[in-house]
C-alpha cells in the first residue's frame, strides 16, 4: 500500500551561507560548491575537525595519517551543506553535521546500504523521488562540548534545514551498538526493517532510518520548528 499524499513543505531557495542562533549556539550552515577540485581552507578545517573527533584518541586509527594529520576526505563533502556549532561567533566549532542534498543521491550511504532497487522502492512507497530526499551524516561533537545537548541541536538543525529546502524526507545510516538509533528515534526517525547488519567499516551494527515530511518530529518538535523558522527567515533576507 502506498503512503498517503504528503502536504508539501514550505521551501526556501537554496542558500550558500546562513547563521542562526539556538540554545546559546551559533549555527553556521554553509554549502560548498559541487566541484571535486575545490580544496578550500574551510573544507580542510571541517575535515580535520571531524577526523579528530572520530579518531577518538586512537580508537579509529584510520582517521589519522602517518604524519599525524587528521583526515576524513569524502566526495560527499562537495555540494553538501556543512553545519557547525560555535559557543560564540568567533569560537572554533564544538560540533558538526553534514547534510547531503539530492544532487548527490547516487553517493548516499543509505543507497549504498540498501542497493539501488531497494532504495528506489523505499522512495516510491512514500511518493518521493531522488530529487527531493536529503541525507544527514557525520554528526560529531568535540569532547569539550559534550553533555550540553549539542548533538540534539545539530541533529535538529539538519532536519530543519532539509525541511526548509523542501525535502520530501531524509534518510540516514545509524549505529545500533551504542544506541544511536534510539537517539534518532527521539526526532521521529523510523528504522527500516531488514536493514540491520554488522558493518566492518563502521565496526558496528548499522541500520537505515528515514524521516518523511509530515511525520512528527518526536520530543524535539519545538526545537526543529524553531530552527526551521530561523533558517527560513535568514534565507529570505
């Protein structure tokens, strides 16, 4: 049975740069150009920040090279929206999440997990297409910023940005062993049955999740709504 028709979400024109404030955090939402030759200082800094957090003091050695540099180079970075959270306007980032737009659907980690046919069937079942689905990923919070609710703010910001941009829904890969899936469920994400398995790359049991426009935002509904409103107001300026 197909899903009921969705009420289209209000949209804003794609934007390159926006700054909103939420719960004392300065959230910067920046889209990098869709060009693999673009190795800007900003991209290098974002990748190094992600990699240092993911390195986790040596738990994941692949995020640090032989010269001691933190590395996390992914093609998904090009054309994606990069959301960073800062304690002040001039402070370094305390957290980060990436939002990958439909232009990069062929590179979605969720699509790779499900396979092209099953991914397309998922979209068809929700009357969506590859042109209006986004994928959040790489949610990281620096050690000094943990325990402050920043992960929730970033997750809400990615969901709010996708909705503001007119997404039919968002799909994502989540870890199961540390309860990451339960964190996402608090935002209204649903696990996709039959997708859980152990992934040697992530060294974790992983599963695909999805959140569709019109679905409740769970206990973080107000937070998502507030950030959504701020984004649309900034983008309209």
